[in-house]
């Protein structure tokens, strides 16, 4: 099975996918998720959004899901995204809604109830 919506579409057509997280256990879970869904990836690494391990202007597309509001220095993380993103690149950034009720509603209605999490 291959994801035909959301992030899975970004991973198609020979795209080199790199992922990072602060916690090693999240890297392991992401790798397992990608393998189960047959999503190809280049490398998953333990890294910090404030100090990305990439060269300047080398990334076409960045997807940050629930990252920026957890970092101690939000501006530094945004600066890092700008540093590694190519001039014609795109960044998609998701932040949680205040109080979480909107996020929970979106997850339940558009995720769990539609079977998109499994």
C-alpha cells in the first residue's frame, strides 16, 4: 500500500526524502512507518531544527509538522529553514491551534475516522 494523499505524494517520483527529529525513538517509528507504507526515504536522523545538518540552499521542499512551537528559539529555526531552502523552494509549516480542540477535531475527522492513520 502506498499513501496517495498528504506527505506520501511528496515522497513519490524519485524525491530524496530526509527526516529529522530530536528523539531517536521517533526516528525509529518514522522509519517503520515509511517501510510499512513503502515510502522511499534517503535518511532519517536525529537533529535540531535550530541547527540543520544540511548545506545552504540545497533543499527544494521542507515540511515541518508541529516543530516550531516546541523549539526554544523559534526565530533561529525559521532562519535555518530559510538557509537550507533553495531560492525557488517551498516550506509548509503546521502549528497546533491554541487549546488543541481544533487540532483534535481535524485529527479525528480527517485522520482517524477516515482511516488515514492506518
